[in-house]
């Protein structure tokens, strides 16, 4: 698969005396589809560093994912936020977002191809240490990074934040090379106990190095600070679970990239 990359804009933001983030919108392709991702890194860090791929939620790549990418760049990683849907495709309501996400959940081969295109951009970046690369995703993005791992991608690890755990081809777990960390809301009705149990069995059967952390009192979208705080709606922000899950990811990365 050929990847064409075009830098569209460059924004340099001085954060403090010791850090300077450089961000770019990056146009690339998967097949004939034009995609638009987001690259960001700390220019004060010298040389190659671990790379982290970020995959968006069901409404497509937006400010939330860019903020998470910035947070990772502040930690010293080279970060690329991938675009699964295509340039300009950013659903702004649940109906359209659900329909768009459904296209890829029902066509896992296409989903894997789209996320691998983003991974290729990150891996080929001059600041990425290609032997130290991980992927994280939120909601739809969590599903996506697990599919990336199931595809046999050469990754150190993947992290799913409140993502769907189902697999259409659970036998593909035997292809997983990455360590897997799933950060899950214990009260997430979008990912029922039966799906969690099936995922655990899939990981065991595949011989995967995996972890699953369930946060009590947390429902779907527990890291999304724009999700409100009413658990009865099925999706809500949970500050404690957000903080704990971010720390769990950091500890996981410390192990992967030591």
C-alpha cells in the first residue's frame, strides 16, 4: 500500500520555557481515499522517540483527539492522530456518527486498512523510533486499535479506552504481537459483560499478554470531559476513572518503552 503524505499547515506553539510543540495537519491516502490526520511532537526533545498513534471516537478526528495527542506529546512522544473516515467526514450528530462507525465495524478489513495507513505515517516519520510504537483509541478508536493488533501489526502495545471489545474473527488473536491494555467502565452498558467475557476468552486462547482494568461507577465515554456527568444517560465523564486510566496508560508505556 502506497502512502502519499502532504503537509498542509504547520503550527508551532510555545508552551513554556522548556517545551515547544510543533503540530501539523497531514494529508495521506489509503487506496484512493484521501485522509487527514494530525501530527504533533515536542521540538525540544532530541532525536528519535517512541511513537503513539491516536484513533478517534465515532464522530471522527476532532479537538478531543488533538488535545489527547498534545498531552502525549508533552510526555515526549511523537504522536499521530489518524483519520479513519476520510478528509472532511466528521459526523456532528449521533445518527450520522453511528452510521459512519457502523461501516467500519461491519467491514473489519477496511477498518484495519484505514488504521494501518495511519500507522505507516507515524512509523515513517523521521522522529519515530520504529521499534517503539504503540496505539491508543477512544470508544470507536478503542475498537480500532484492537483490530490493528489483531491484524498482526508490529506494535509494542495498544490501549483501548472504553472501546468495543467484540471481534468478528476471534481466532485472529493468535496474530497479536502487541501487549494489550483495556481500560473499561465497569458499568458500561455499551459493552456488556458477555462481550467482556468473550474478549477475555479470546485473549487467553490467543496467548496474548493482556490486561483489563474495570473502573467502578464508570460508564461509556468516561474520559470525555464533554459527556456530562449523568450516568443514567449511558455515557458520562468520570474524573476519577479518567485520571486513573491515563496513569495506567503511562505506566504501561513506561514498561513498553523502557
